[in-house]
C-alpha cells in the first residue's frame, strides 16, 4: 500500500503519481491531510447547496472558507501541517454549524456528516478518502480534473476577494461542482459535461480577478523596468498576489531593501 497518492503536477513520479514522497518534497502526512481537507470541503459544499435549495442564504464567510481551503492545497502552495489541520478544524466546525440549519440531513453524503476532533482519527480517515478511493479510473480522472480546475478557480477568486471583489455565481459553481464529485450516480458523460462547465467558470473567475486588479490598480501599461540585480538586501517574490506586493512595497519603502518580482506580476 502506498503512503500517499498525488498526481496534480506535471512532475509527478514516473508521470503516474507520487506514492512515497512528493517530487516537490511534500511528505505523505501533508498530502493525506490535504486530501482530508478537500474531502471535507466537498462535504461542506453539499451542505451549502442543500441550504440554498431550502431557500436559506449562505454567508460569504463559507464561500471564502472553501476557496481559501482549496487554494491552500494547490501544488507547492502550503506544506504547513499545522495550518492545514487548523483549516480542517474550521471546515469541520462550519459543517456542524450549517447542518444545524437544515431540517433534515437525509441523503447527505458521508463527507458532509463526518465529524471528529481526534487527530489520530483524522490521519486514519485521510488514508481512505484520497484520489484512489474512486475505483473507476475514468470517473476518478474526471473527478480529479474537475477538482484541479476548481483549485485554479479558487486561486483567482481568493486573489479577487482580497481586493474586496466577489462573484456569487463563481462561488455557487465551485460548491455545486465540489458536491457533484461526491455523487456516485454521475457517470462519465455527466462528468465530462461538468469538466467543460468548470472551464467556462474558469473564464468567469479570470474576469473577476481582472476586474479586481484593474479597479484597484488601473489597466496595465507598457513600462520600462530594471532587470538587474543590486547589492542591497532583497526580497524575491514568487507568487501572484498584487495586494501582497503592494503591502510589501509599502513596508520596504525607504529601507534600502530591494523587492524583485517576475514577469507574470
């Protein structure tokens, strides 16, 4: 039995999947903890969809909780076990609070109902709900393709949220699609359709982020910049969050510390 299974990046072992330790350096306990966090987000999404169907409103906190949690699990983003477990505890609490608002929990998937405060139980559970828990290879591949698309969409959404921009339709789609990956009645044709819809939602997410960035900082203009390296102490940025960059520039202004970024910023 493998210690983990992760194949969300193009550098995965043997082009099949990392099973002992990630090529990126991710350890099995972290990989499994990420799987558990995603599974619980799927469960929370199923609950939120049920709340909407019952005519109840969903607070933006839950939308941001899900997008932020998915963003934590993208390739190389966060290997901090404490942070992942803290977020898992927050999602478990959210599930409990939202379930209490439903008149009935009949027909809810296991991921929506499962609760535990025991970290050992978390570890045991994480080994049973990962990628390979879906036996049909085609269904498994489509579910994961959808999930990875939703991770990217969540990244766009989270960056936009930081700039106080939201799109309820994007959040609704993310939760609807996450919940659908728990539905064993959906076969290959339905999941192919959902995969295509995920791509369409990704375009909405990019539009949301573009509006957030241009409303906050204006439209990009051709600008001459220095590409050299100086002798001052420096900070190298590898991410894509313009608000983080703005705050970093404000904090280093006049300190003699240079900030280096990349062409995607």
